[in-house]
C-alpha cells in the first residue's frame, strides 16, 4: 500500500496544550506548540488518526579528557540534541506498538531556534506516523493467525503530570582536571614508591568523563516534563605483564553527580600509587591451580556487571515478547571458565 502523507508545514502557533500553561523555556514551548498542531491536523485521508503522540528531546552535553604516561593525549567536548517521536495508531486495547524502540529519531538544532526545532519535530512525526500505519496493518494481519486475543492492553493511560525541574549544566574546571590527569598518569616513574619497577609498567592512564542530559517530554495526554541529570566519573588504569606473559592490570575510579564530589588530588594520587604497588605484587604472585582452589569467585567491576546482565537481567526485564510467543523464563547457560590466575 502506497502512503501519501499530508504535508504539514511547521508554522508558529500561539496554541499550546490546554492542560499545561506555556512555560518560559523556549524549547518546551516549541515542542508543545508543534505537538498541538500535529494533534489537530495530522492525518492521511482515508487512514486512521493517531490517538497518542509523544515528543521527547534530549539535550546532551559531554566532556572527556585522557592522559597517558604523564601527557594529555585526548580532550573532546560535544553538544547535541536528539528528538524521539512516538505515534500510536489504533486504540488503547490494540495499537501499532510492538517491542521497545517504536517511533522515529531525528537530530535537532543545538541552538534554541523555535522554527528549526519545530521542523525537526515535524519531519520525525511524519516518519513515525507512516511507520505506525504500516506497523498497525501488519500487526492486525498477524493477530488473525492466533485463536486467543492478547490478554493485556497495549497502552495504559496515566494522569497528566507537569514537572519542570532546573536545568543541569556542565560545570568543571577543565585546566585543573587536565593537570590532575597528567600528574596522576605519570606517577609510575616519579613516585619513590614505584620508581624501582617503572620499566615494567606498560600502560598508565587517567581520565575524566562528564555527561549532562536535560530531557524534555510532552504528550497529547497533557504531560509536560523537564528533568536534568549529570554524571561525573574519573578513573585510572595501570598494568603490564608478568614474566610468563600473563597480562595484569589494575583499573578503578570514582563516580559523582558533580565535579566537586570526585576525589581530591591527594586521594587520586594515593589511589594510583596503591594500584601500581598492587600491580607489582601481582607480577610476583604465584599462579593458583584451579584444581587446588575450592571457594568463592569474586568478579571485579566490568566482569560483575557483565555476569549480572547475562544471567539475571533476561529473567526479570519487562520486555514484550513477539506476537504469539509465550513468556517463559530463560535458562541461564553455564560455560566452561578457567580460573587460573594470580
């Protein structure tokens, strides 16, 4: 079936959703105005009109810096905005939605030009509407192959909520942190405690990563939300090899919601030295034969997260199965793992 979209040129409109008064934020105001226009006018002749539309915009600001061997090797900063438009066709009982990821994505202008933002929302809404029409037709055809209808509705309405929180901002002394990272990554050859085995250190790095996100959400149910959050993390990584070639390393860091919540210069340098000493101790540690060890196994940082994600998360995540597939717990599959290590 060939679809001909009704062309909706983005225009400035003083109309906003009746449930929410126009906010002072120009981004939120533009989103509400374009949503009201689409709610009123979006329809292809002879096709179903959307019963629910939601706009979500994420304003993402990030900063990263990395130092290795006592020198700054990378510094990057980016700012972008992404809009996601969700359009539902049908009814709350049965609609065009399927698994997670429905909708359309579009890059939005990084400035606050209302007309440019409305254009991005308009193009994303047009794509999402056409996709929803195709998905609903496919879904209705697929449901005819099953005797039992779905027992749960596809959508549950909720009371409209208006919550406008303060904007989160990226606040960090870049020059100070670059100096910290340079100093920390070069301690392996400058500190008296580690200078004796500096030649065995094959990598020594320190980094900081900052992510600040302001999320805007408006929908045709009348909700208007603005929520900001930020994450600041710094880490160190040192390592090398034992005499038999086994790769050894120590990596850790700290996480906070502000730069002030991260470790001080003294605490960071102390941890780097402790990691270096621990690495050197590992180089001279005997190998443990797996046949001689019977006890608990401790998983560190990344490994513990991966084990949790693979063995536990699939059994509890609320992911809608494909049409006609029954919901069953997935069996955790064991794998042969060698724990020969120092």
